[in-house]
């Protein structure tokens, strides 16, 4: 299998629980940008099991606490792409966890405005 997320070693995990792990994004759009990745090779959000949904919430709270201590962001963008037409390029579930500060190089804006910029 050639999935880059299936080859990530546990020493790179920033946080983890039963179903997910969090890592730093290798191409961060803001300082602290992380990915929450399914341990099971699930294609996207719609492939997650009900038990994984609660676990996803749990790791997001854990990651938020880590980033609050580390960089004190003002807000967060959480995003996922489900399918190639939506921009998914790695077909293994991952959630972009993007801390936002008032010092971001882009002004603070909602996801709708961000999507307009990249389309």
C-alpha cells in the first residue's frame, strides 16, 4: 500500500487515542496546523464507524488543549475534503486542524471566504 498516512511512525504523533493520531502538517497554512488521522484506513469522513466519531471528538479536544498551551490561538478552522472533486488528495481520513491567530498572514476569515480564495 502506498498510503503516506499508513506509514507514519508513532514517534511523530503529537497526540493519539484508540482510533486516531494527530501530527504536524508538513505544509502548514498557519503555525500549529495539524492533521488528525484515522488509525484504520478509512477513505473519508463518511467511512468512519460510529465508535470512531466519539473518538474523533475526543482527540480534537486533546489537540486543542495542546495548541492552547503552545500558541494560544484566537480560533480554529477544522476541515476535511471528502472525495477528489472536493480536493481530497490522500484517500485516508484526515481532518485539518488549523489554529488561527490575529497575526496570521491572511486576515481572519471564515471557511467560505477562504474557499473563494483558493477556487
